[in-house]
C-alpha cells in the first residue's frame, strides 16, 4: 500500500476484514498518509483493524465523504429513490445508473467529480452503443441525446441531494452541457385519418382500443387496465367510465423493494403464464398520478362498442367454460388474459400497413383526442384537462395540442372574415345596392310626407 497523489492531496486505499468495499482516505501531506499506513498495518497485525466508525456525529461525515460516485448512487436510490419514485421510474433510473453511469464515471470519487468530467462523459456517450435490454431487439444505434438528457437530469437531482446530505458543497451538474436534444415532431392523425381508421377496423379488440383512446383520451395502460366494474352503461346517451388503475409490467426486484416501503401501489398481480421463471410481473396498479384518477363521459358510439364487447365476452365465457379466467378486463384475450401494450402495438402497426394510413404510435391517439377536444370545446382547457387527467392545465396546451393544417387554414379564413374583410370595407366603401336605395327612399318619404307631394307634382309637370 502506497500513497497516491489525488490533486493536491494524498490518498490511500485499503480493505477491512468482513467489509466488502474498499476504503479510501486522503491527507494533506505525504507524511500523514504514510503515518496512517503504518497505523493500518499495525492494526492488521494485531487483528484490530475495523471499518471507519459511522457515528451520528462528525466522525460519520468524515468516514463517508471518501466514497465513489457509484457508492453514492447506490445509497441515493435506497434512501431517496425508494421513498419518492414509482416502480417504472425506479426501474428506468436503475438501468441508467448500472449501464451508463457506473461503467464510465462510477469510480470517480464523489468529492472529485467536476463539471468537466460530466461534459466529457456526455460527449463520450454519443459514440457508445446503446444498451439493449433482454427481450428487446438488437440495434446498432448509439446512445441518443434523449437518453443523455435523462441521465443528466438524474445526476443533477442526485448531486443536489448530495449537497443536502453534506457530501459536497456544490453541484457539478448545474453548469454541465449535455448534447442538445430536439424532440422529433410526433406524427398525429388528421380527423379524416382517425375516422377512416374507426370505419375500416374490423378487429373488435383494436377498434375498441381506438375508440377508448380517442373518445376518452386514455393512455394505453389505462385502456388495458379498464375493468367492467368501472364502466357505467346505464344511460346509453351518457355512458361513463372511471379510471382508477392501469396495466403495467414491472421488474420484480423493484416491486419487492417498493413493497418493503409500502409504496408498491399494486392492486393485483397476474400469474406468470410463461414456462420459464420471469424477472418481471404483470400488474394492475394505481395510475400515473393522483390526478389521473378520474371519471370520463363518453360519446354514445363508444358506449355502444363497450356494450357489444360485453355481450361478446359473455358468449366467449359460455363457450370456454373453465378455460376462461375472468379478471374482469374490458380488453381481454379469448382466455380472459390481459393484452399487453406490445400486442396492441403490433395490431395497430399491422392494421395501418394494411389500410395505408399514416404510421403512428398508440400514444399519438391521445394527442389527437386532446387536440380535437380543444377545438370542439372552443378552447375549454379545464374541461379537456378533466378527461386527460393532467395535473396542470398547462400540460394540455404545451404537450398535447397538436394543431392540424386544416384548423390553421380555418383560422386564417376566420381572420379574413372577421378582421381583414371588415378593415377593407372601411377603407373602400362599396356603393349601396338597389334594394338598399329603395329602402332608404321609403324611410325618407315616411319621415317627410310633404316630400311625397312634391315628387308627385314634379312627375305630373314632366308629363311622364
């Protein structure tokens, strides 16, 4: 063991019996580091070497300030993440930490991490291959600016917490410059496209998912998690549904960690139908946010489609008997099992190619629905927000109001009619029509009877 220079200080690294992680300490001078090495070697010899004491006071801070970014992120996830993140966000952040952060900068001491380190790291990622998770298609793509932005957001949050915990005094991510990310414009159907899709779709499952997404502005997880006890068809003119859960596939590890904190928010776990053990589980869970729990009024066409699906399921249950497992799902397979979002995405892609409609993802239907409702409601954002379930009205206009070319053309025509036409009339008054002249003459004669006598006298004098 020898002291190593780290900036203006000297660092030593050693291991303790029964302690899995290496321990690092730093000193202002080479002599202090050598003296500590001698002390460690003596304690090892007599069997008294122990990990640094983690008392609640100053000693704990001194012991923990010499940790790597990797060690700190592990603690950040356990202490902060499990108390604040949902299962999906927890899984995504763990993926980014394990596959992108730790392999590249995880070994850097937390106190030594600089803005320059992060800028170099972000730029390096642009040339690195993207990590493909098990079950996903292998691609040759490199890490995208979108992923790097999410990594940056994670690091900035984690390092802010490090300041609060006393590990560092300033956040090196605050002034870091990740590559610019410009979101691609989402392809959204026009009204004609959406109407054609509903008319041409003869797959009852896909057609109902289209109707629910367009008519109810639902996310795909909300559509697939909708159960019959949340559907009210008693009033055929005003059918309604209650959104209080969504279908999701979660990692078992993340779910178990959240269960220990009583934060899983899972209402039901489906059994594993695969022969091999799975690292994930399909569940019905609380929606994305509290504001996502809502009641939605549907158009009668959507209500009729729901009634047709309910009648069809009754027939299927009678035919299948015990082979049908009734989970109460509106969108269910022939055996009662749930459809997953990948299966619906495949149905949608196949249908789009068959009827030659613009290629869209399922979430685009929610965008289209929100935009259409904004137009039909004359911009009643609060009413539309009630259907979409967004926590803030601003999110409706900022993220989901995709204005179509036709609506923009109509807007230009309205400007012409309501403003420019009026302005032109004021600048160049048009001569009154014959009907307008006759009406004006009659009004004048009625107001002045003597004028009528004069006109008759003049007419007689002229002999006409």
